[in-house]
C-alpha cells in the first residue's frame, strides 16, 4: 500500500504539468486516491506552516471506525494566507512520502484496534512533565510498532540507514536512559523493512514491460 500511494501522489504532478490550483483543490486531488468510505481527507490551516508548504497529519478514531464512518482522517495543512499552488513548484517527493507514510501509519493503528491487539503502556518516571508526556506517548507499544514502519519507510525512500532517520534519533534522545524501548523499536523497524522491500520488489517486477 505504501509504495502504491507514494507513486500515485507523484503521478498527480506528472498528469497536471503547469497547473495552478487552490489549497482545497490540491487536497481534492489527493483525496481521490483514497476510498471515502474508509478515509476522510480534509484541508486545515495553521500559521506555523510555512508558505508554499504542505504539512500532512493523521489520526485514527476507533469510535468512528466502530460506528461505520471513516475512522482515519488525513489533514493537509496550509498557511492561512496560502491561496494557490503551482504544481510544478511543489516538493512532490516530500508530499508523496509524507502522505503515504501518514496513511499507512494510521492504517496500522486501525489494524491494531480491529485485531484487538494488546499493548503495554509506558509508565515514565521522569519528573519533567513535558518529557514524561513524550515518553508515555512514544513508549506505548502501539506507537513503537507504527513508528517502526514510519522509520523503515523513511530509510528506503530517502536511501539512508534507519539510524540516520529523524524519528529514530528522536527515540534515542527521548529514551536515552531506557534502551529497552529503543531495542523494541529496532525490531519493529527491521520487520517493516523486510515487508517494504518485498512489496517494492513485487511492485517493480509488475511494472516492468513484458
């Protein structure tokens, strides 16, 4: 799923050379790539987003999922004053990666819930409230699994060792005194690297002319 989405986002630029679109229209182009019964893709605005940039964020809502409405919401966030984009000038490799990674990350959370997987919560002993919140979020078993995927995808797309990926370094910094969490993360990364490499290999073979 990851590579299919990644390349389909890149194709938007290839199929629309020189086109000028509004921010909501750009969201609409990406929205078409996902089944509306399973995913909601929305436009949001935030002054923290730099002009001409697109920030992708996602959330999985198990209650919506159980109620039969889209359980995964993907948000394309723009600067409040951003009106138009020239598609030729967008950083498509970054947008394609961010979108595909975000969708699959939330899909993993959906599968965790649907399969009723049980994960241990992380209990931080830090006296720093900010660090405590970060540790208890990132150290939860479901996040270790999902971020293992995210780091593996980053490693393959950006052709760098996973220890050089930003999110891996976040984990080693946040859990500098707890190598057990980092060890669990590394196992998840290796697992997803194998899955992604197999998926990419199969996709490449299917795309070759006979």
